[in-house]
């Protein structure tokens, strides 16, 4: 269910440059909300070559998964900070499918305000991001989760914050994982490569879904399993898993 628009431009004031107006990300036209509940707000930003977003803000701790392109695309990140002399120098980044990163905005105590620009000659049709905001710890009853709770087929994705961490799962044709007890904390699963899946737990909702599909797991601790039955290449997913500690907003 799409999140409501928040409305109203805001300003970043510099000491030695004109102010910059920005909007919350939900009001930025190239960002689309995919699901919202008490624990998470998930959105996508699919940026075509030549795209330039509005300056926009992110206030929650947010984890990102790059869905495409596999061969990499260039994106230019322009960050502005209230009270600075002027805008930060633009940062040119190369992103590839299955890359994971985060902006721990709530932990930093200040929103990230930025815009993204994609060169007109960007490869692979431009980058496609999925963002997952961590809004509440979840789990209840003191439930916690850590990367070591997952089977060996799940590998650390290089993101570990107080309130969440990220892992990846890749299954070759014929490969499988589980059954095992899923986490007792919430998580978001993002498809990067579809494969041909026969699964339980949150993966069941993603069988046959395209890259960029997402599923939310409420943290019941029920059984998970997944088998890539073959014929459609590898299955790959990235997971954002709540630790059960901290807060995202």
C-alpha cells in the first residue's frame, strides 16, 4: 500500500551560498513506495539514463539493494548539509546488481538530503535501487537476530548497524537451503535474480517474481526453505534483517 504523500518543500541553508529546497523522499517523483507497515517502509527508485532527482531527504536508518545493472552503472550523488558553506562536492559512484549499502540517518541524528544524477550514457538502462527503512525494532519478547543465525549459504553483505544487518543468498540451479527456523525479528527480502524457486517462508511469495520484487517477514520464527529448481539461471536475493535493537526513526 503506497505511503501518503507528505507535501511541502523544505530548505537547507548555507552560510555562503543560496539555500536549496528539498522534499521528503516520498514526495520525490522518481521514488515509489512499495510497502508500508509498523516496522518497515520499502520503496524503489528506478533511474533512467539522464535522470535527475529533486533534492530529497531520508530521515530513517535505510538499507539499500541494487537490482540492476549487472555490469554497473554510474550515478552522481550530490549531498547538501544545513549550515555548511555550500553543497558538498558531487561524488561519482559505480553501482552493480546485488550491491548493498546503507545510510544510518536516524543513528546520525540528522536526515540525509541529496539528489542523484545519472549520466545520459549510463549502461544497463540506469540503476534500480530498493530502499528499506527500519522503523521499529520488532520481534517482541526480547527477540534478536544476528548474521550467524543463518545457514552457511547466506553470506554477510557488508552492512551491520545497531538496528539491522544485511545478508545475501545465491542458489545455483539445483541448489537449496533449509528447512531452518527463520529469524524471530522482521526482515525484508529483495529479489536480485529470479531463478526458478520452490520455497517456504518469505521466499514462497517471491517464486516467479522479477528482480526488484520484495517480501516482508514479520518475524514469527517459522520454517524457511528454498530450492532453485533450475532452468532459469541462478536465484539471488538480499535480506535486510532487524537485529531487535535500536530504532530506525
